[in-house]
C-alpha cells in the first residue's frame, strides 16, 4: 500500500545565483498560477486570459516584488517531509517535485502611529487532488508565521484575508487558523464582494 503523500511549504526567493534554476523556478510559478486561474476562476480577481499573455519579464517581476512573498506547497519525499523552514532552498527535490499549492503574503503595511504591521494573505490555492489533506490550512498557517517573522519592530501583527462569498470551505480553513470574520466588503483583492477575515497577534 502506497504511503500517503506529505508536503513541505517553501518560500520562493526573489532571485537565484544560478540562472537555469531561476528560469525553472519562474516557469513552475507560472504553470501553477495559470492552473489556479483555470481551476478556480471565481476565487481570483485576475483571469487566465489576462495572465496567459504575461511575458517572462512579467512573471519574474511578480516574484521580485519587494512587498509580496510567494509560498508553495511541494509534494515531499519522506526524508524532506515537515522541513518547512528551508526557505529558498530550491534544490532538485523542490524543482523536480510537484508543486500542488500556493499562497501569497503581501506586506508589511505600516501606518504612522499605529502599533500594527498589516499583511494580506492572497491567492490561496490547492490543486483538487491535494485538497482534503489539511494543506490549505498549512499554507495559511505558514503565511501567518511568515508575517510574524517579517513584522520587524512592530509590536503587533494584523493579518487580513478575503474569501469570496459562498466559498464556505475556504472560510472554515481561515476560521480554524484563528481568523475572525469582520464583515463583507467590496474591496478585498477580489472583484466580487468578499468576506473579510482578520487575525491579530503580538509580534
């Protein structure tokens, strides 16, 4: 009987000293993003038709955005399972492994006089064949942990997320991760009305 798959969460770097590795990383990021737009079009403010026209430079710029951090879920071998803090360690295990999910953390947004460093969790996606494994929750928790790490001198961290109305499955993922629903807003990274959730932590 085959062993159940396990997954590692890795934060993608914003550059790589080995050009072929960097090119391969960009290509895999592009493939997973386009797959997400085709599979769950109602969950994103962008569209497959828009992003399929992106150039390689556009995809590279997305990874190099200084305020956005992409975390991916990689189907792991037993020897690498649970090694979530190997950020940027994109050796052959990660590049050759199957990328089955991703999430983007945006921030920190710091307002003068506010004790909060504010982040947004966006573009949560898990391939259908990897759903029901707890991976969506693991991606959310990894993004929240990354926000804590990036908070700097801020005394508190505020993390926001927008979930399309009617998407009860994803809403429950955030609630299980400690997020509380704040209400419904028209602007939460989605073109449609979204249910906005927040989580506050001490940095």
